[in-house]
C-alpha cells in the first residue's frame, strides 16, 4: 500500500511535467507557424520582385525592338538571367511564359521596324502584348502562395 503523501507528491509532479510539456509544445508550435508564415511571405515577396523586374526589362526591350531591327546580344543578357532565376524559383508554366516573351522580343527585333501607325493597327492584336500570359500566370501562382 502506497502512502497518501507519496501519491499526492507523485500526482503534483506528474501534473507539473504534463503542464510544462504542454506549454513547451504550444510555444514551439506557435513559433514554428510564425516562422513558416514569414518564410512564405519572404518567398512571395522575392517572386513578386523577380516578376516585376522581368516585366520592366521585357517591356523596355520589346519597345526598343519595335524601333530597331538589330540588337546587341548583351542587351538580352539581363532578361536571360531573370528567366534562369525563374527556373529555380517558379513553376514550369511561369518559365514557359517567360521563354515565350523572350522569343517574341527576339522575333520583333528581327522583323522590320514599326512606325506609330503600325503600332496603332496592332493594338487589338494579342501579339502586341506578349506579357499578358506571363502576367496572368504570375498572378495565379502568387495567389496560390498566399499573396493578396
């Protein structure tokens, strides 16, 4: 037969241990969830920055391609670097869309120069906006990752 004082002490010790473990687990879980949320926010922010930089660079080169029929390969290096970064971070759909944008820019450089009148005729044409598919794919991916 166990002495009631021991039983009481054992119950108090077990209760303290269980309470401490519960508190420790809750604290760890809270920190883990916060850490994961910060990681996701950082990931989304990094992708947003990458996609915005690509859109800026592609827009600049696409506009230049309408006015010039030759380019230096060095001007395309930054665009290729951005696509390569997307290969590391992004879904295959994003990378395919970015590759398509680069291809359209190169084809535009190879085509005859356009005048402002030519551009007005192309405004309703989907080819005038090669970044639409890319932008839509980016928006869908970022929304899927928790971006607003």
